[in-house]
């Protein structure tokens, strides 16, 4: 197979022109050699002035509607290196490498420049670049009439390439990894060498003033990296990436939205495999480690509404039971030790977890299902595409190499075993019987896990093929991998293929990540978004229905889309160091109590004397009646058992780069739970304040033990809420409040800082302004302030609370009416009204807990001989009649 390259793709030609037009007016230097300090050297020469370059750059930027550059040579953030740089932003999969290779040819054709360095951050990217140079050689020979072109990989052991690079009058392209040029006394690049007459390789290269092409420059932002590139004395640097960290004089942009709208990349869909959280299991996952030592862990935490996933910083000796707020699975388990250097945490039960690993044994269930879904998806597409000569590849990102290969040569990991089982079982189905008639899992799978920057490949024996063979096939022989004659179709990797490698016929990417992955979703999908090719090397046209990449993830497609959206948004801002800080510029104000009112007003003294006393409450419960009522309510409670959910959603972008998801299909299946049954009765008893005997009687009489066994935690939450509601109802019906001789002090009336827009200025309040939580409260405060019958009012501070069986209650308003205008016969004694604002709806709109607290408040204020009522609505006329619910005519 040979890849076919289309020279007429408009967006690629625009990207090439965007760079070459920056140097418009530069004379073609021809082939005349210049003599430098190191003998005969053919350098690149720049004849344009800074003013000409700036004008050209702005013209290009205006053409592409990009921000205008002010000073091309101005250092960014005080830097003294890399002063003349141009950024090209191209979405992954749209031919970035092809574009800069063609740009090199154009710069030679138009200006005669010959010396180019391609600097890459990793071996994987280097191999991808080298492969593209080889694949495009015949294409560029045809397009540019066989230009004098030579390329080489920099090798410190063969310095003859450095000599030729300097003296050659051909186009010379040298590909080098960042590590090979990072400044160090041990680095050959910066050491004098006899073969170079005592010169350093870096001096010979720098003498040519090469044009440096930086592939994925976001990985070259360290000070050492920038200094090393600067030491090469480039004429300029051209920066190509889809995920720039910093932008320098951007001259072209092909955004993710542009790429998707034009059909230049595959459509992305997510097939998610997730399991309902099982709070009856002990889940612990270390997220990060720090000096101390201490670790930030993820675990389940009990909340008032039930358990939720939470985070906690722990040290050796800390109780996980306490960290989880008392969830049963963590009882008796402590943090035994923390090794921050190696990022390992050990629990008192002997469990050892590296960063990102979890104690959730069901992760294997999820991973095995992901593998099966990937194999099935692969089979389905292979059936559909094979008649058109399209080979289907699937890529698996695994969590740990041992989970694939096993810890020794005598065993295999559970991920490989799951793949073998899925492949063998699905292959036997009638629908797929013709796909792999005589092939085993070993025949169709390849794995590459080596991570090396030297080019030396670690050899690890495996049941499929060793790393050397896989390296050659996966990294260097893309055409063979795409051939229908090559059986390899399933590729397994850990992190070696996360950046710089891709294959157009990857149609499935399975992310088996149980660890905190350093591989971003945008990097992962980048391995397979390029448009696929037929067996003759031609690409499928944009818009073809088969241009679809399926990501099989262990999270919901909505969560996947949210994370991907965050990455796209972050990329738009080009990193934390360049991101604009968002500040809240809203005006703030201080709400202040009026001292003359609090200290001197008789009206306030009467008001505070009536509302300030504190109370305590008592209640009685008829246990048999409570058990009967609670059991009747609990009898209707059902819970779902934890289930595995497989769903598919398509991701699409709108004009604002917002990612939308559309659900396509879903299915659920039960997962058998194992492990000890937690003591649900004891925990419900502790949470409701009832005895264990009473709780047990309620459960037995409700006949819901089967629900308890199905999902103990979900049952515990439902039973607690049901029993608590019935108990509260009984408590409120028989509650009695009594004054205790204590009272709220006036010093709780203190200054409060808040946003000015949330306040309204008033004259009759204890405070100079009222803090309003809604527009309804704002109107209500103004009505009180304008009404002639109101002597004084106050929106009570949060510290003014009264006790109830379900927590403290903070009433909203206290209003004192003038004696002369009060309309009740006993106005001398009952002229105070407390009003609870309820979003100006009806009592039916109240939450049950809120309604309960209001009923308790009635009993509390009855004990204080204070009239309490609930304001549910008001009209524009009589506030006393319509807001305070007083029938004026009747009085």
C-alpha cells in the first residue's frame, strides 16, 4: 500500500501560505555558498527588516481574522530566547506534519532557504515524522520537480551528518528529539569533538541559522528546552500544534469546530460502560501525594441525603471510617502508611494502592465489558467495511502493563484473558463466523509498551509478539499494518502511543484507565480522528458515514463530553499561564445596624423583649403507633440493585465550540453483589434517634427485608428518610415549647458585607439596608417601609435561631405595628408579627422539612405570646390585610 496525498486541499494550502507569506519580499539567496567561522557553510539568510516582517505578519493575520501582532521580536514574559516565532494551530488529524513538510519545500522554492531542523519531544513523534517524510517523498518530488532534498535523524554517534548539514547546498532536514539537544555537559551536542576540528555539534548547526520547526511545542516550554533551541540560533521558529500552551504570532488556525464542520476528521461517539455506585463497598483511590507525607484520596462519604463520592486529605493513622463520616464498609480501617516518593498508600487491612488505583474490585467487571463492547464494535464495522477494502483497527489504552501481561512469564493478565474470551466467543457467533475463520487472539493482536527516548527498544516476551516486532509494525510500518494481508487489528498500549502516533483506520479507542491518567481525552481521540483510507491508500471523502470514531469509556458520555469540552476550552486559552483571570467587579456594601435604634429606641426594646427569649421543647411518642405508621409507609419502598449501564452517545460541536451529546442507545444489566452485609439497623437507629429494637420492628413489620438485601445502602437511605418523616410528624403533633430564661443578645445585630445589588435602602428597619434573597423580598421590604402602620421592622440575622427536632430555624421578618393603627382588640399585648417568606408561593410549595420547622416555630412563638404567621402572598393595596392575613373589616 502507498498513501495518496491530495495537493489541492484548500485548508492545507492556506496553512502553507500563511507561513511563507510572512517572508514576502525576501530575495531568493540561490545556491551561493557563504564562508563562516567553521569553514564552508551554507546558511539561511534573512534580508527583511523588522518593519517588513511585521507588516507581512499582520497582513496574514488579517486574512485569517486573527489577533494582530505588535512586536515580532518582543520577548514573552521576560524571555530572552525564541524571539521570532510563528504559531500554526491545526486540529489533530488534519495533516499538520504534511503541512510543515510542504512549507519547507515552499520556503526553499520561494526564498532558497535550505537548512531546517524538526524538533520533537518524544521518540513516538520522531517516528511519526520520519514515516511521513518517507511516505511523502515521491509526492513532493512530483509536486516540486525533484528538488535536491536530503533528510537525516540526528545521531550523536554519526557526526558526519552534522558536517554535511552545514556544508550541503541541498535542502537539509534534520529530525531530532528534544532530549538530544537539551543542554548538558554530558550531551554530545554541547561537547567539542575532534571530528569537528574541536567544534561542538551545536556550533556547526547554529552557523547555518536553520529554520526550526517545533512539533508539539507545548512540550518544549521548560527553560532548559528553550535555552537549547536558542543555542541552535534559528533564523525563526515555526510552531505546529493542536494544543499550544503559549501562542506566539499566530498566523493560521484550523480549530476543532472548523475541522468537524468541514468533515476533515471523524465524528466522535462515546460508548460508555459505567456501574452504579455501590456504597456498600469500600472504595478508596489515591489521587495525589504531598510532603508530610500526606495523600489526597477519593472515597465515599455519608451525607444527609445519602452517600456520595468525596475527597479527603489523610495521613498515616487516620481512620477511614471517620473520613467517610461513618460509612459501614470503612469501619475499623486506617491508613497504615504513606510513601509519597513512590506514591503508594497502605491500609491497615494490607491493601496497597498506587496513585490512581482503587479498591473497587468491580473495575475489572467494567474493563472486561469495555473490551467485549470494543471487540463487538470492531466486528460490526469489519463486516460493514470489508467489502469496500477498509481495514478496521482498534486501539486499547490499558491501565497497567501487568494487567495485560501478568507479573511473570508464567501467567497472563486479566485484560489479555478478557480479550481472548471476548474474541473467541464473539467469533463463534454465526454473524461473525466468516471474519476470522482460522485466526486466534494471538494472531490478531499486537502490543507496544516501550517508552524510550534513545531509540533502543526494551524487549519483553509476551504471548502475542515481542516489542521489537510490534514496534516495527506499529510505529514504522504503517502501510503493512493497514494492509488486509496483515492480521494484526487490535493494538494494546499503555502510554507510548499517547502523542505523535496515529493511524487513519483506528475506528475504536478503548480507554481501560483505572489510574489517574496523564493522557488527556483530546490526545486519546487524536490517535484515531484522521479520515480512514482504502486499501489503495486513498482517503474516504469528508462526510462519509463511515468516518466515525467510537470511544469505549468507563464513564458516561455526558461526563466524557464535559471533560473534553474543558480541554478544548483550556486549549483556547492556551494554558494557565496565559489564561485571563476572572475577577468579580460587582460593588460591595456594608449593611449596618442603626446604633440609635438598638441603644435608644423604646420600640426596638419592646420588639427585642418579645422575640429574644429562648425556649426548649419536649415531646412524647406512642411507640406502637409509630411502628405501625412507619412500617406502613416503608412497605411501599423499593430500591434498585447496582447495575452495569452501557450507553452510546454522539458528540457534536456548535459554532461556539460547545460540545453537545445526543443519546443513541442504552442498556442495563444486573451485577451480582458480594461481601458482608452491613449493620443497617444500627445505622438507621443512630440516624433517627430510635432504638435498634424499634427500627427492627418497623423493618420486619414492613416486610421489606428483600429490599435491604438487594441494595443495603440505598435501602438504608430510603428507610431512614421514611422513618424520620413519620417520627417527625409524631414529634411535631405532640411538641411543647417552654421558656428557659435565656435570650438572644443584641450583639448578634452586627455589620454584614454583601453585594450592593442584593440590598435595598430603608428607613424603618433596625438596619440601614435590607439584604434581599429575591425580588419578592425586595418588594416586601419596600412595602413595610412605606406602610404607615409599621413602627419598626427587621429581617432577622442568621444567628437568631430557634430549636426544632430537625435542626435550627431562622425566621425571616419581625414587624412592630403602632399601637394607634393596630386593629386587634388586644393590640397592647399582641402587636408583633413574625412572617416567614416562602418565595411568595403557597404553603403547598414548601419542602417537608421547611413546613415542619414552621409548625415548630408556631409552637415556639405561642410560648412567647407572639403572633406568628406565614406570608404566602400580597397585593398592591392593604399590607395589613393581604400580607399579614388580618381581616380589617372584621375587626
